C-alpha cells in the first residue's frame, strides 16, 4: 500500500533545492528508511488533488535506473513524496565532497542515465526535462538512478517559477524556445558528465581557468525585480554553482562571475564545452561520447540508443561490484556509517 505522512518519522536533512527539501525518514509501518521530499505548492485544494493524482503515474514506473516511488500526500502547504533512499546521495554532493568522479565511473553514470531516459520515454512517453548531477543518485549497492522527472503538468504549473524554470543545463534549442525532446535531455547529460569528470561546472568565462587560482568572492543573491520570475531561476542555479565553487574542496572555475544572461547567451552562441582538462587526459572514447551529446544542433546530436551503442559504454569493464566499492569508498558515505 502507498505510504502516508503519518507513517514517517524524521531522521535527518538530506538537502534542499530551489523547489523543495529532502529528509531521511523512518517508515514505522514498513520498518525501513526512505527519503521524503516536500515541495511548497501554492494552489487551491482542487489543483492539489489533481497534482496528487498525476503523481500516481510514478507508481507505474519500475526500473533499476529510476528512483523508486512509494507514495505522495499533502502536508499543510506542501506536497510530500516518499522515495527510495539513495544512501550514497546525489552526484553533485558526491563530487563536491570527494572531488572529480573517476572517468570509468562517469561512464557508468552515463549508461544508467540513458537507460533511465529510455525507460521513461519508451514505456511512459515521459521526457525527463531536468537532468543534472543533483537529480542523479547513487547507492551503496552500486546502483545509479535518476529522479525528479516531469510527471505532473499541474505540479510544474503550480511551482513553475522556482521548480522547472530555465536552468544552466538547458540545451541551446530549449533556451531559444524549442519544445522539449529526449535530445534536450541528452545535452543536459553531456554537460553533467563534464561537470562530474572535472569536478566543476563546465561553463565559465575563462575556460582554461586554473582551479588553484580561484579566489573569487561569494556574491549575494539579489533578485532583479524587473525580470520575470522564470528568468530569475537560472540566476539561482548559476549562483548555486558560484556558491559551491567558493565553498568547495577541489573545485574551481573561472576567475570572474558570468551573469546568467551572459551564460545563456554563451550556451547559444559559443562552441559547446568539451571533455578536456589541463590536468588530465581522458580516454578518447569518453571525449567522443560527450561530443556526441553536445552537438548544438539537436538533429546532429546522438539519440540515447545510439549513445548506448558507443564504444565508451560497450567496452566499459566496470561492474556493479566496482560501483559498489566506489560508493562505499566515498568519504561522504563513510562519515555517515561511523
Ligand atoms: P533543484 O531544486 O535546483 O532541482 P536539487 O535537485 O538539489 O536542486 P531537490 O530535488 O530538492 O533539489 O533535492 C535536494 C537534495 O536532496 C539533492 O541534492 C540530493 O542530494 C538529496 N536527495 C534528493 N532525493 C534523494 C533520495 N531519494 N535519496 C537521497 N538523497 C536525495
Ligand atoms: Mg532534485
């Protein structure tokens, strides 16, 4: 049976985004841990009911590459969603606490995300729309899964300003107003893979910037009242990156801060980023794979099926046991077990 809020008791905070907060909870009824996401939804009861109905689609989603759904409910001004707890956390937390993700592991992340995207699209005709490292999660069984896909149109509408706005992982065609396709998700995957491999967000105004020379000041978020809210969202996303950079362990980036509109313009007008670093040489199969994700023309960009058939994925020797060992070796995971 579906989980209700009264079954859950709070254990600890797992993180917060622009649209919600996620808490580790104990399910008293089932005797297991879960993740509970609370999303602030400013909507009347009828719309709220519609959202809860639409979220039930997640109940039919069953794949080893999709974070499992256990139920949803109203909690005063919030909509709550009970999800499978991914005990190694999101890939953005992982690289921020442990440094760049080893390139062979990044390959398995790519494979899992592609399987997840194909499952959602082929079985449910759902386009994810929000692929980024914080929506890719790992566990200590050595599994990698995606979450936070756009199932409820009503939910997207009710929180459009802060939740599914423009983001810096958006493809050039989306920035220019083209509709979402599965190829837009492929672009976001390409950007995410570079971010994991480099340990920093790939866009900056000085592409060859040296992480060690990073000494920029933290900026305050100051919403511009002249901009519509959904153009302020990318500002939040970009600012989160800037914040994380200035706090991060082995992170770096540009010496200067690019404004969000400059950044969106940059994505549209400049060549796509590539998987290159002054410090490391990446395998050519990985470089080619990422290149194939980041063709600016969606017609040239490879499809998930084509990408799954590429050398980097097919020739990978990484097993689930290796992924398990990697997840267990993360200091961010070990800390919790001590
Ligand atoms: P944004 O709101 O910009 O999309 P986000 O994805 O980080 O950012 P949330 O989706 O609210 O925001 O998630 C907040 C954090 O909670 C994530 O970064 C992740 O680390 C953690 N988290 C989310 N779901 C789970 C889960 N099922 N298991 C473990 N941790 C999770
Ligand atoms: Mg998320």
